[in-house]
């Protein structure tokens, strides 16, 4: 089980979704997900690939880690969690907006 968890984490880092087979408890991936991830990796970070994420996924764990790193754990309340969520969301939106501007011409070309 430990190796399967490690494998899933490594695949997720590469942007490859993993699925669990409930009958065998095995991990599998879809061929198209692997092919798309390989194309993105081969293209490099500055090359436009339509399959690239415009905005990286944000998990509850990201918010929890941010709260822990801000050392506000003792004084947590609803408002502080919302404030940190908004800050985290703004970071993601800023990155997405920069990518959008950087690849605007490519996006228009691809959409036509």
C-alpha cells in the first residue's frame, strides 16, 4: 500500500489523474491523461499547450498548510479561515491572469 501511495503522489505531481479499482484496490491511469501530461512536460513551461492548466488546483490541504504556516492556529476562527482562503485564491488568480496574458494570442488562435 505504501508504494501505491507514493506512486499516486508522483503521478499527481506530473498532472496525471489516478483512479482506484474498488475490486482490486489497485491504482490505474487513463492513457489520454498520461499522453497529455507527457506533451506538457516535453513542451516546457514557456510553450503554450492547450491542455495545460490555466489555474492550478487548490485543495483544502493548501489552505490548512497556509493557516499553519501563518502560525495563527491558536486564534483560528471562521473569519480568519475565510481571509486566508481569499489570500490563497488571489495568489492563484494572479498566476492564472499572468498565464492568460502571456498566452492570449495562442488562445485566440487555438479557439478560431
